[in-house]
C-alpha cells in the first residue's frame, strides 16, 4: 500500500457457536466480528479516517447480507501504525444455521 493514499483492510473473525433451541432440527448461532482497518496518511489528521469509518458504518449497521445479520457498528481510533494513521470499524454479527441430528 501507498503511504500517500488511504486504504482499507477487511478482516472477518468467527467466534463462538451456540445451540439456540432444544429439539430436532437444531438451530445454531455463530457470532463474529468484522473489523475494517482504515489507514490514512499521517499528515491528513484524524477526520479523514473517521469520515471513512462513519461512511462504512452506515453500510453495515443493522444490515443483513446473505444470512449474516450485522449489529451496531462503531469506530475506534487506534493511532499511528507503521507510518500511517489507523482507525478501525468494528461490526459485530451473527448467522444462524439449522442442523438435523
């Protein structure tokens, strides 16, 4: 990536899966987190990164995509990282799957 232009990195983490009902078929819910790392040049200040974060948050906040339900998104400033300013957008999500025993 170029140090003079903003760029993002998308990471998806699946977390704990739990059964959500009793009986057959069973439903299982998997929770996870989408982290969008936003990198901007140091000389642009924090506003640019926060604007990107706010714009991306509107795309994911409380939306459903192919069975994945996103929850409330929020932006966190990380700080200087390898010569760039890093801000993260955190989007918790879950998806449900039906399993027969």
